[in-house]
């Protein structure tokens, strides 16, 4: 099931529900989400992975933003450069710990 199908299923269940308490609980949850969004002043970022929606908090999104800025500025290693750096690091570790 994808996010669109889930939304439609939830809407259908809400339409067919006559239980006032259940509807009020749903409203409270949605209001709480809206309040949280307004507190941050922008909607949280969501990523869909394996039919689960991951909502990032401010700190997580900030870390991603920093990483994206680093990539834009060329502040990253290629896979080959990373392998060379890792090999150097392992050799230093071997010297220090004699493994």
C-alpha cells in the first residue's frame, strides 16, 4: 500500500465512522500534528521508505541541510578517496595497537 492508498482508506473509514469519540480522537491527533508544524514554522520533512513515513525533527533536517551544503561546496570524498583515507587510518591503527 502506498501513501495515496492509505489516505483514501483512512478517509473512507472516517466517513463511515459514527463514533463521536473516535472522530474527536482523530481530530485531536491531527490538531496536534498541525500545532507541531506551526511551532517549527515549516512542515517537517517526510521520507517514504518501505511504506513507512519517516518524519525528521529539526536537528535531523539541519544535519541533512549541512551535508547538502557541503556537497554543493565540494566538501566531500569520492568513493576512491574514501577508500584511500580508510586504508591510511587502518594502517595507523595497526601501528598504534599492533594488530
